């Protein structure tokens, strides 16, 4: 059973931030609650104060212009991201990722901000946003700061949010030309948390097709989403082909310290990193060439 | 105060309610215990089974994973609000006629997921039908007849049969 | 899809289920939906240890919590023990001296709210002395291993040794002998509705019990004994039930004792609802088994002998393990002819939650092993899997004849050959052999299997199955039943049978469900007995009512009763249909014209092949069923050879001989469901992972249940054999597909990859390593 808490339902960002400032440390934020309520029902999380920001309409938006790039309000539900024509057109990988995130019921209520702040290394959005070089806007009463998506996860279920801070916006820069991105995860059933997952972004140089930039971010391979930097180094500056992508997978598999659970041993996960880095990179490369 | 009752105004199956609830009340608890709408079921603790699926503003949502207070100002439809008096909704009719229902425990959730699908997408592909009920666990029926019944209902609703 | 069978008015045609409307509108009330005035909420206090002595239970703090109305512990039950049979009474309502599995219940609380009940449980202080435990049969069988039950040396719960014919001689004469070891996993029943109960005492010695029980008979009998009440004072009223699959909702669990005891103490109704966590950590589950199977065949692939050894983890209490181990062996001599058969069974006590029946009970384990091994044998001999099955399949006995196996199982109808042929045809079996497919990293394969399942189970002399058909004065009809429809559709077929016999429509029958104050009480939904037995009872009761009315009609028409026919609610003289009257008129005449009759038909089930004797479980001889269904299945799988993920494709065909499909769509749904949820799921997805008695995946995310996206759209073909021992020729439907699906899937994986997965489930990691080992083996050979 869930333990009682004192409850607030702010309607604006300012109200929410004031509450956070007042109760910092003792308050938890709930958005869609799709992760949080499960944990609370199991009795693993209690809180004195619960700040329910689901009603802060101002944080529900998807905006895009070529200059600023994509801006997603933290309270945008997964389903909106999945279905957004803008995102399907310009950041297809986000829509594809959302399509396999849990099930429709979860996506209809859960928010991208809530997902990111829950900090589960098995989560899908984080590695994709890392691959997209995204930034996050964190606000507190009296100020805000921008942090790299990559810097946001600190540890298993722990993110870089100060007690009086709130995630308000996800910023994804416009993709450079000749960039392709893809996310592949190992599911037994559609919607499963990935046993492992790989998000890859590849940018090719238009002149000679050489890999100008590559980002490989992995889910469920460590206590946070993990960038496979050594694997990336293998690919930068080269003309990519199958065997290079296979090599990248192998290198990435050595960079990870995967969890062990009922869904897979560490060994198996390492093997799967090889497969999924290769698959995601292959798709990203195809898309980069087509772009 | 932690167990202070909070005001909640919402519409359930077309009927407006003004209630006072404890903040920690889940929507499914409100529906079943307060409003005595026991058609919505509880099957798990992990947001996994979908037996608690309702529609909030037309969208399929797990009522076990929504605080009742979050439904403030919203329109909730439960299984009890799907039929039109004695007249079954085409989805319900199809499920009855084609033998899709076995023990029936997952059925309300299935109907709500199917309804949300067809209200938004009147001509779904088979894949989309499967996706729509992927969050609804059944233990009996094999899903085959549920999928077929939803497709038949969709056709009927489009003016087919 | 809209096939009809036979020349009947009601049965043999698609019919909507009588309870479908209530379920699809949310009106149907399940146990957890029931609310009574003044009701209290119950909660169970459970042991954190898998094996421990209970030194002390202190409930004083809990008692002082405001809102707590009563607490009960095992002591309240005065040493009462219960079990599945008199000989196996080894379980108490709550553990008193020691706990034998993690989360075994030691106490229960009734309070004015769920929250307070839960808080109170936390305040109950229990002192334990943890003990060393045994957590699988191999630990349990060790010399000097801790004993789960002090009076059961060696932790042996069940041991059988059967021998029919001479297997050693047969092996010596065989062209090929193979021995293989297979393993089946610990599996959840899988119901979404968890156990729930509400109980109250309307009088000092009268108990009312409403629970999610597939067998109302168990609480009826056991609670009567427990509370020292005459049966007539125990009123079991069945709500709708969210499936059962053979256990816990079939059998007793803590809440079934707690609710009545707490209700007695408080004088108020007490409701107790398990969580899915309770279910996944404590409810009865399918035995994990280790199966050694040795088979000898001739050069032509004809079976000569099989030796089967089954080692099972029975968990903490006996429950129905004696029956389980019997079922593992009994039908090994079906669906193929087997002249020599030897069986050694060992079921051990362990400190795990108890194992018990589950859809496909017993037979599923051995059929998996045997039908996969049969494919292995076929391959060694260079025979086709369908061909080898046809060579061995039992022929359908001619009408009036009965096929007897070496262990005296009697089969009057056997459609397995026709099933095999139909499936082979539907899947284009001959052609597909030449088109092996691989697409990138996906490999495709198709596997075949055949199976049987016993229906109309009769376990002891008292398997009373009765029905009452009451015709009201205005012509409306009640059907009173003791049988529980747990979702398989038995209510509907029994009503349909009654309607068929009476000559009215299905919609004219109003079913009055189990309420032991007024209806007969039936053993329940297990062993696929309901359609066969309750169906026969319904038939007999309807015939009795019909006879009474026909007598009156005969008088009215001045003819003999044999000349009267009732069809489509019209009563008429066969030779002169102009002489007729509507059903309602006949009933009114019967009831109101002097002397005025009260039309009540009663019937009970009498049929069974071996009426003179029941199966001897320890010797393995005789029939446990009244008749036997047969199934053949072809399943196609897609294997991602890079990850090991296996998925069923829509190319899935199942042919099922259920004797006569009383409600064809219901049979199809049952077969599709049995195949996917209990069969395919066992092959691919489900397994409880345990560590020293602790369940590591006690939730529906980590314990994977099959879902809609991956569901194969299986096609079901009906094979009709018209069994003489079932109502209108019916046998059981669909437990066979629980047994046929796992070997079909495993054989398909072999076809796709060349790898045999002999221990279920074929989860991705397992398949991955097997494929890797195979690749390395091939490379070493080069």
C-alpha cells in the first residue's frame, strides 16, 4: 500500500518551483507516475510531500525550428512524441523509440521528463537523446541551467537534479546534414525493457563519405546509460563498412559492465551489445547515406 | 495534512462527480471502492496486466497507475459506460458473438483498449490491433479471437457489415 | 469459422456464451468485487524464511492498533490438518510449528481498512529459528539432507515403480535405442485474477463462503470439517471466476481459512484479496521436472518400448502430487501404440512453494519429452516426423470396440491419425520440407507433434456430478448446477445440452449457478471433467424433466409418449405434426390442470469406461479419465539466430479430436488459448527463477507472460469421433493443445537451427549459447 503524503498540484512552473524550494529534500515530484507509482505501491518509496506537476500545461509542447532545433516540454507524454508529425519527419528515431516503449497505456500518461528523471539505465529515451547530443533544461526558483543529457545520469536511479530543481525542457539540436540515427533494443516481447539497447548517430562528410561524427549510447549495460567512446573512436574519420561496424560492436562490448538479472547474464549482454551496436549502426549508416 | 481529503471533480461515464479523496488514492481504487464501478479490475501491482484499463479523455490508461486527483477535470470512461443502455457497443457485440470471452477478467480492459484504438483509428492494421492490446494480459484465450473480434467491430463501425 | 456439426438444434453450432454479456459489460461480479455491509478487510502475515521453526508469535502490538478487529494464528485451528486426500493431510491453515516455504502464512488480521490490516500485520512479531533447507530434488535426496517433514524420510513425497511388458527385452531387440534427458520449468498458473474470498456467519453455526474457487467442493468439505459443521450448514456461493488452470483456486489457500475464522471472531463479513505478488510467490505452480526417457524402436521407426523416469520438485506440501506423478506416466501409452512401458517416479518435498495441478497436468511433461525424442529418433532413422507418427498412431477403434493399452487405459475413440493427416495437409507439410527459409539473421522452421489428454476425470467413488432442471409454470426453465465455469465455457455447453434435450432454445435456459444451499455440489473444474460429467448430468436431468412433460403431452394427444416430439418450442405428434401445441401451453397444462405437477428433472453422471474400478495410482493401472482427447499440432517459429529470440509465426495449425464439439467456437478458443498460454509459453517464455527458496521474478514484468503482439493466429481444425462415453459424443477439449504445443515448438526450433533445446523454456539466452556451441562444434570439425 502507498503511504500517505501531503499533496500539491501546482498549475504553473513557478508554483512548482516555489514548492520545491520550500520542501526541498523532503518532496518528490510526480508527473505521469508510470514508474513512480509502481515503486510506491511496492512500498519502496515513501515521501512526506508529493508535488504533482502533471497539471502544469505549460510544459506540454513540441516545438521545432531549424535554428533552435527541437524543444520538448518535460511533461509531453510519450504517445505525443510517438505520433508527432514534426518528430516523425525530423527526428524519426525518437518516434520509433517511443513506439516500442512499454505499451500504449503507459505512453498515454507517462511523460518523457518523468522517464528521464527516474534514471533507469534500461530506459529508452536517455540513450537516444545522448546519441542526438541533447541537452536538458533544469529550473529552480530564481534560475535555470542547461546540462548535457550525457551528464544527467549519475547512478542507478539517480540523476543530477538538485533537491529544489525540476526538469523543464529537452533540447535536441537540428541534425547535421548526412546524419542518420537509429535505436535498436533486444526485446522478447514488443514493449519490453531492452535486455540491452543501442542508440547510434552517424554523420558522414558529404565530400568523401567519411564518418565525421558518431555517437553510440547504450541502455541496460551499466548503472547509467553508457557512451561507448572507444567504439566511437574506431569509426571516426573512416569510411564505414560492415566489418568496421562489427569491430565497433566488439569494442563496445568490452566497455560495458552490464547488470545480471533474470533477463540475462553479463556475458550474454556483452554478446548482445555486439549485435545491437552493429544493427543500430548499420541502420544509422544507411540513413546517413540517404540523408 | 497527510491524510487530508482533497477535492476532486471529474466526469465518469458521462456523470459529473464532486468528491473528496485522500491524495494517495489511485484512480482504480476510486472507481471500485468509492463509485462501486467494479467492472474495472485489479490484476497486478506492476502496471503490467492492463486489467485496470479505462479511458481518460478518450485515451487508454491504466487506472492503477494514475492518482485519482490527476483525473481532476477530466472525462473518464469505464467498461460500465461503453454500452448504450441495453445496446452493446459493436466491440462488445463482436467479442460476445465470436466467442472471444473466456473467464472475462481481462475483458473490460480489452474493451477499453480496443475502444480507444477504434475511436482514434477506425481502420487499424492487424499490427495496430495487436499493439493496442499488447498491454492487456489474457491468460485463457490466446488473443486470436480478441484480435479478430476487434477487426470485425472496426469493419462494422466503418459501415461494413 | 462458422462450421456446424451434427444435425442438432442447439449444440454443434456456434453459440454465444451465456455469461458473455455480463462479462463484456463489467456487470459480472468476481470475488474481489463483492462488498457486504459492515465488511472488514483481511491481510495475511507471512514468513520471510523458506524453512524455519516458529518459536513465538506475539500479536499484542497488532491487537492494540485502532481499527484491528481480530487476529488469528494457526493455534486457533486446534491441530486441524487437510490435504487433497485423507492420506495426504499434511497441511495446516496456518503454520504452527514451522514454516516450509517463503511467505507461508503464519497469521491473519481483520481490520476496518486494507491499510490498517496491512499495518497490523507489520506489527505482528514472529520469532523464527531459521533452518537449513533443500531447494531442488537433488538437494532433497541427499543423505542427511534437512527434512521438510520430519515424518517423511528422504524427503520423498511420492514414489512409483510401474512395469508393463518387458522393456529390457524390447530394448535388446530394438534397432535403435535412445536415451535423453529433458527438463520442464516451474511455471505459474498465470491467472490474472488473484485468489479472493469473502466469508461470514449468518448464524452461529452457519457459514457463507464466496471465493474465487474453481472447485467449490474443496472449501465446502474442508471447511465443514475444519469448523465442525454439517455440510448442509456450509453455504458456498460461486461468483464469476477469473480462471484457475487447476490449482490454488481449485484447492485451499490461507485466505480460505482466514476469512471464515476472522469472520467468526468478529461477527462481521471478512474479505481477503491476494496480490499478484502473493500469487507469484506462493500460489500453487506447475512442478519442475527432470525427465529421463529411453525409447527403443524398430528399423521402421515402430515404437517397441519406453522407459520413463521422472524426478519432480513437489514443493513444501503433498497437495496433489500423487495424482501428478500418476498422470505423467498413465498416458505414455497414448497416442501411439506402445507395447512395453516402465516408469519410475520420484516426487520430492522441498522448501519451495507447493507444486500442483496445472492445465495439461502431468501429461504435458512426458509428452514434451516423448514427442521431441520421437523427432530425434526420426532424424536418426531418416524418417519424416509426420510419417513416423502415422506409423505409430493408434487407430480409431470401430464402434463398439475399445482399445486397451498395456496399462489398462481404455480408449473408445481416437482421432489422432485424422488429426495428424489434417494438420499435415493444412500446413502443406510435404512441400515445406523442400523450402527451408532463412532471411538475414532470421531462420524459420516448422515442428510437429501429437498428444492426448484425459477427460472426465474420476478420482474416487464420490465424484458426484448432478444437475437439476426445473421448469417453471410459465414455461421458463432453470438449470441448477454444481459445476463451476472458470472460463472454459462449461455453463454454456451444459445449458445447450439441456436446451437440446428439451427441444427449446439456449436463450430459454436460465442458469442458476453454484450455491450449495440450493444446487448440487460438484467436485469442480479440474481434470477436464466438467463437460463430460456435468454435461451428462445436465442431459440426464433434462431428459427426466422432458419425460414428465411428455407424459402429459401424450395424454393430451391420446398417443404413447414415444410418439411425442418437442422441437423449437413446439410439442407435436411425430406422425402427425398438425397436432401440436406450444411449449408454454404444455407446461401450463402440466402444472395447472388437476392434479397439477411440479416439473423438476434431476440427473447425475454415471458414465465412465471402468465403472467397476478406479485407477490405481501406485500401480499405474486403469483409467483416470472417462475418455481421451487427441491433438496434432504444427507450429512454425522464427528464430533470430544472432540473439536467440524465438517467436511463433501465424503459421500454426492444431487439429483437435474432442469427440464432438458442442460449442465449436468455444472449443477453438480453448484450443488456441491452451496452445499459446500454457503450451507455447512453457516452451518459450515462462520460468520462475528461484534462489534458496526465494522467487527472483515475482512480478508480471520479470515473469514473462505471453502477449498479443506475439500471439500466433492458430487455426483450429475439428475432428469428430463421437465418443460413446460423453454427452452427445463429447470428450475433453483443449488440455491436449497444452501438451502438443511445447514439443511442436521445440521441434520447430530444431528445424530452424539444428539445435535441440531439451530444457524449457527456450529463452533467448539459452538458445543463443546453444547456437554458439553448435557453431563452435562445426568449426572444430573442419
